[in-house]
C-alpha cells in the first residue's frame, strides 16, 4: 500500500512538472522571434462567420446617392447578432461618416471605392484628440471608440475626399494645379500664396497652433470654425484587437489612419496614399498604443509616413500612456516628411520599438526623431536595423530636440537647425531620448547622413550607430550628446568636413572610413566635450584629420 502511494505521488509530480514545462515551452513559441525585447504575439480580431452585403440594405452604386444609412443598417444588423462581416462589393459608394461597432469586419472587395461626402455638415464636431491635444474636431469619416475586434480587409479603396478639407500652398503645386484650385472656389490669403476651402477655414487657421485652437474653450466656440476642424480619415480610440489587412486608404482630410490607445493592433498589406502637397497628410499615426505590428505595407504621403506618438505636452503627460511594444518591418515609404518618425508628440513616452528591413525612397528624412522643450516624456529602447534609403533631400537620420513644427526641408531652407548653448532647468517638461541602436544602414544620396542634437540640459544618450554605408553631401553633426558610439562606417562625403562635433561626452569613433583628407575632417568645438575616443585604423589616422577648437578642454579627446 505504501509503495503504491509513493508511486502515485511520483506520477502526480511528473505530470505537474511536464505540464508546467510544456506551458513554458508554449509561451516561448508564442513570442516574436528576432526581436530585442520580449513581445507576445498579437491576437487578431475574432469576427463571427456571418456576413451581409451593403446592397441588401439599399446601397446604390455610382457615387451620387448617399449611402450612410445603408452602411449603418448593415453594421447594426450583424452587430445585433453578435458581429460579422459587412461586405462592400465593387462599385463607387458615396457615404457620410461610418460609425464602427465591436466584432465588425468591413470587407471592401477589389473594385470597391468608398468615397466620403464633401458635405461638412455631415460631420458633427466631437471631443477628441488631435496633434496630441484634447480638443474638438469634426468626427472622422471612419470612427470608433471603446471597441473590441474590428477589422478592415479586402483590396478596396477608402477615400477621404481630403481635397475639400485641406489648405494648399501655392509653392507645392504646378501652375496648372494652382489654377484648378483657385477656380474651384474657396478663398486665398492676403499674400495670395495659400488656398483655403472656405472663409470659415481661413478664420479658423488664424491663431492656430499646429492646427489646434487653444484659445477656444466651448463647443459653441469651435462650431464657429467648423470647416477648419478637419478630421483624420480613420479614428479608432481606446479599443482592443484592431486589424488593417489589404485595403488602400487615401486622400485623408488630415492624418490618414490614427489608432489612439489601442491594445493589439495589426497593420499589414495596406497601401496608404496622400498627395505629396497635402497639409498634415500623415500616413499612420500610432498613438499611446501597446502591442503593435506594422508590416508589408507601402506609404506615399504628404507628411510623416509611419509615426509613433504618445500625446503632447501637459495633455500627453496627464494621459500618461506610452506607445510600447511596436514592431515595424518590411515596409516601403516613397514620399513623406519622415519614413519612420518618433514624436514630436511623445509626452507619454515611447519604449520597445523594433524597426527592420524598410526602404525609404525620396522621403524628406529617413529615420526622424523629434521633440522640443515642453513635451517631457522618455523615448528609450529603440532598435533599428537593415534600413535602405535613396535620394533623401535632407537628413537621412535626424534627432532634433528643437523641433518647431516644420519639415526638415523647410528648416534647412530657412537657414538650418537651431544650435543653442543655453541650458534651462530640467523638469517634467524636459524630453529625453536614450538607449537607441541603429545598425546595418545604407544611405545612397542625402543632403546629410546623420544629425544628432540633444539639449544642453538633457543630452541625447547612448546612441549606437554601426555598419553604416553612406553617400551624402554632408556627414555627421553631433551636438549635446553623450554615449555616442559610431563603428564600422564607410562614408563617401562631398564636404571636406565629415564630423562636426559640439559638446560631446563619452563618445567613440571606431572602424570609420571616409574620403576626406582635410585636417578638419573631424571638427570638434565646445567646452562641454569630454572623454572622446577616436580610434585610428590602417586606412585612417584621426590625429591628422582632426581639429580641436580653442575651447575644447585639454585631454577631452584621445587618439
């Protein structure tokens, strides 16, 4: 009897150990591989197998009959039964705003074009977030809040009719395009160099800060500038398990796709398009989201393409929700102000971001990090690899902590980036960027390869750039940064000065090759420099190509 009890106990222990071991093995299998941080695989939306067709609810093809009710009725019909697929067949389907519900898949079949009405009265203003701030805006053409299980599938096209909403600058158009806008209606500003859709829009633009009117407080105040409050095309807020897979999203009034506070977000196989001249025509703005996968998609837009955000200034800090656990891989960006961008609205923080195997062709900037005093927030644990860039008209890799709301191209046209030696006290409004790895980067043509600029009171910290191959007009600018490590870099730079360094601390250059033979190929200035290590190789003697300014402390640079 005693022996049987012992055998039984041993069997139970073996079963428990095996079960726990298998559970641990299963958990290991359920994480993304080759990612620098642990991230459990994202669950896709669970959509019931039933489906309906919008034609069954009275939808009329042709683009001349408003189908808002047909969309609403189709969504309501499947929602009442617990959810399902709403099919949009081939055709042109004019509609007003579409309000999403949980457990709904909008499936736009190939050949389907969903065109949103230009009648702004169909878009009431609501309390929402835009540019990282709490404000009032017109409801988005596609809108949902507090949802679970939402999907956009198929290969159809969602068109936001943004041309009826946006301001347009004459300098961004051909003469023929400009004439078409002028004769279409709308109004011009006093200088006659910007076109506005209406007098009300022009009124709203006066006094706006980054497209938001902070001076207005009540709904009634905002109603007076209704036309100015152009929405993002797709707004999904405070939701869980959201999927975009297959469609085209284009011609948005403001940003294109804006997931805000979404947990478990997948964006794959989508095409995001906006005219290159579209004001604030961002592609994808992922804000305060957790567990995100962005892959196998293409972007050709009028502003930043793939943007990682977490709110702006006080509103963002009070929300206090970072953007975290994000994978961005296998994407192509054509035109855009930035290929992959972090900020400038990053007041809630950004952490655990993996970016790999992306191609940027002609984007104003390739990898763009931006913020300014007043934001606060911490950006950390960023891992970027295998990025291929061609024909970058400004900075291929840019860290700008003096961001002023303009593109890098506009900033350069006005004389270049701000450089300040004056530190201010560090407080909750001080932004911080640290612990960033950038490797295996190819840059074929750029105005400048790398621009790294922190703040005097809060330096950029621990940025490693390795395995870098560059052809560019200018090389590196490194300003107010510490823990910068550049290694295995092959630089073909037109300017004789390859590195401009100002107030760098604990910095090293190793296995670096460049074509300049100038004694000022590496130019170091600033009394804040310390512990800079320049490691020569058989092909490069840093002691012969480096000039130190008179204010550089003795012993700050070691060869």
